[in-house]
C-alpha cells in the first residue's frame, strides 16, 4: 500500500518518470482536482499529488484500482467508510477531505503529508531503542483509540500505514479501506483482508475483526520496532498465518536481549492469542504504553546500524554498564553518558594545554538542562479526559473540577439531538491524555434551534420574502387566492401560521390576495348571474341584446373569467333578450318543427343545493347531458340552467355551477 508522503521517494526508487505514461496525470477529476503527478502505486490504489482548484490547496488523491471501482458493492461501502473516516478528527489521523466518483474513477481526497512511512524508517535504520519505539507507538495508539471510541476498526495496522512527517508528527492512514474491500467480490473467494504479518488469529480463522484485532497488530508492530523483524516468517503466507493461530508471540528480548522487560510485558499482553486476554482497545494499550515510557530509564543510547539493510546492530548501553576499553587504553563513551573514574587513572595533562572554559560552561548548562527536563517529564502525570458529553452542565463542571481539571465553559451552541443545559462536547475530547491540571473546556447545548414565523400579513410579496429571510426561513411557494377584504397583491396568511416555532431554514408558504377574481358566469341565467356577481363585490351592469342563444342567459362578460380586479370593480354582463318565449326560441332554432312537436319532453329536476356528483348522476340517469362549471369549488350545486321543473327534450344539456 502506498502512502501520500512517499511521492518524492517513490519516483526516485522507481528510476522512471511515473507521470508520462499515466493517463490520469494532467486530468481535472470531477471538475475539481487537477492531478499533477503520480506519487506511487500499491495493491489496491494509486496515489497522486493533486491540486484542489476550488480551495487552492494541495491534496493526496487515492484512486482505487479499476477492479475495485467496477464493483458496486465496494463503491457503496467505500463511500460509507469515507464518510465515517471524514468525521474522525484527531491530530494523529490523516484527514479525509472528500470522496467521489468520476466515470470509472473512484477516489479519496486526503490531507497531503510530506514525510516518510515508518517502514522507510525501519528499512533505513533497523531496530529502534525502546523509548523511541514507544514515542512512535503512543500517537499511533492515540489515533487508533479515537477510532475505537467512534466505533471504527482499522483492520490493517502496520508500519506502511504510519506516516512520520517532516516536522516530527506521527499520523495513521487508511482507516476503513480494508472494511470497504470486504464488500467486493474478491473477498467471496476466501481471500483474507489485511497484511499477513500483522493479522490476529481471529482474522485468520474467521475473517472477523474488532478493536482487539487492531491491538494485536499494534503489538506485532512494537515487536518489529524494537527487534527489527517480525515475530513470524515462513515460505508462504499461509505458513505465517498458521503460526499466528497456533504459536505464541515470543518476548522481544528473546531476539534482542537488551529489550527492557516492560516492552516484553506490553507486547505479550497485546499479542495474546485469545482476544479477551488482550487490552480492551487501543486506549487501554495506550495507558500501558505511557506508563512503560514513563518508567523506562533515560540513559540508553540508540543502537548503531550498519546501514539500510536492517542487519543486526550492536546493542545499546543500559544503566550501570561499563564501556569496553578501546586501543591505547583510551575509553570511548557514548555522547549522552558521563564517565566517572579515579583521578590516578586519568592520563596526565599535556604541557601547555588550556581548557576552553566557554565550552566547559556550555556543557555544564546542557547537562543541567537535560537533567531538569528528564525530572520534569518524570513528574508529569497524564490523565484521560472523562466522558462528560450528555451530562448536566453543572454536574459535569463539578466532576471535571474534582478530577483536577481547570474547567472553562464556552458559549453554548444549538443542537437538534442534545437537550438544552447538557454538555454538547468537550475540548479536548473524551479519553484524550492530558496533563493533570490542564484546562478542559465544556461546550453546553442550547437545544434545538427554533425560530418564529414572522407576521407578514398585509405585506406585499417582496416585503414578505425579505422578512421571512431575515427570520432565518425560506419561502417555499406562493399561492394566490380571491379575497374581498385583503388588497390585491398583499399577503393573506402563511403556512405554518404566524408565531409558530419551526426549525431554522424551514420552508414557509405564502398565500397572497388576488383581490376580486371574475367568475365564469357564461350561460348562467341573467338574474342568478347578476345577484352572484353583486355578492362577490362587483358593481353589475346588465345589457340585453338580440341573439340566437337561449333567452335571458349570459352570452358575454367583462372582465373576462379569472381576471383579477380590485374590490368594487365594474362588471358588465351581456344577455340574450328576455322577452322571447323559450318555446318560440326553441322552435325557431329548429328547422324540423313538426318533428319537434311530436317529441316527448322530460321534466328537468331542481338539483340546486345537492352534491355535484349526486346531481350529475341524477340528471344523466334521466337522459340529460351535464356540464359542470366551477365558481367556489365547494362541491355543491349553486345554480343550474335550465331551471328546475322546466321541460327539455331527451339529450338536452343541463349546466351546473358549483
């Protein structure tokens, strides 16, 4: 697996230009990430150096291999795991910024970390002194502990996934990637996910992993750091896997005798074959590692190595060890050791020798400073931040103060899930190791944020939109309704109602007055039309004309139907002349009068006041055709033509207004 920080070294080691033959180099991925160069290529992904053109920052872009990207199960799991990892904020975890797909490219945008991997360090230096090994393992365990507290398991802890930055920080990468791989078709053929040298027995046997599997891998990695080699080797991966299941990891001192017993104890506990015999999670192992680091002597020197080959080095010196005599009876002493010998054993001072008192004084100051620094760190006590989230603020303040923290309270923040008056979060977070007496900031919850729907009744639509926006809400839709009381164009009401408490950024519907809306009275009897318009607020004028239409019915109207006008507007209806007898009109309107005289006529019932559907069924049952026109939309017949109890031939049209 390649690391973002390896891009410079990877190209040096390859001996070729890795960018010229790669089709992704130079491409603008997803319209955002311009790929500058290829960093390295691993078994599951290729890592590129890219520029986020949207935020103008350099990122490491991990692009999954095509065989994985073509598997829908992997893509779904990959996206889910990326979201989980992105929420994991810890200084020792490489941050995940973004994930996405662009065609057949599935990628992860991550923090770009210049530096090298722990594997590179082991390759160059061989084994490390016990204290230095713990100083690397402690931040690794802190990162794993934060993930475990968040319900995440790394599943592939190894030196390749630990970055040592140029400024001395330690960061862990590739959280969740192994879990995403489990969703692919590749895992259904019995392939074990992980690195065989660091696999726990339960991963080998069942493929399952939990936080204690990460602890096992961390124990194997600590073994490798202090010995320069893994505990198991074999001709095939399965032979190594067999040893994980059936053998017990030996103490590191059996390989390198100079390894302190504290390290043996830490490794033995972490690599117990039964998960229940290991530390409960990485945080528990972290506490043990910090205690071991505090108790280790500070007088050991780093081992001398023969280069990057990783060959066995000379053991570093332990307290009380006497240095071996060198040729010419001269004694060589490590740089951080002070040798005390009787005066008579010291060689005589050469004539004329004058000591450099400035250098002597400087050396004394440095020795004192180192001694004081060692004393300070030996006196410092670290304690984990307690779990205070969700507790009552006053109770949490007392609890933290009782444990020696300097308690500070930050301004409250709104939260949809945590009730008002409870602790929303702490800074530092839960289980972070801090010095006793350190400051601990509590952030209380203000509860769910709710805003009042403002009173915008009577405002114009633009004014209402502005007022609603200032209240932290959005206008969803605007509906116009006829209304005689509210001026046309002004807001009648809102939904939700004025004064109701709603979530911030909720949608509000506006109902705006359309003033008077001219109804469709075409074909309606004159008197009904004039009376109805009058009740709606119109000033009605009737004009009779000669026309072939049925006598005394509306043949034209002004304004037109559905026109919006102000209250008190003039409405003119034009009707066919009323003096004409219906039967004269009927006979005159039909050329075959004799045939009409022989027809049987049907009595039209009165359906005013009935449900429109019932009225339609009744009239159709008598053989009439029915037309329905809408006035108020309340579903009740308000007018009809022809009037009730009048006669009409079968098949005649009856118009209903509701």
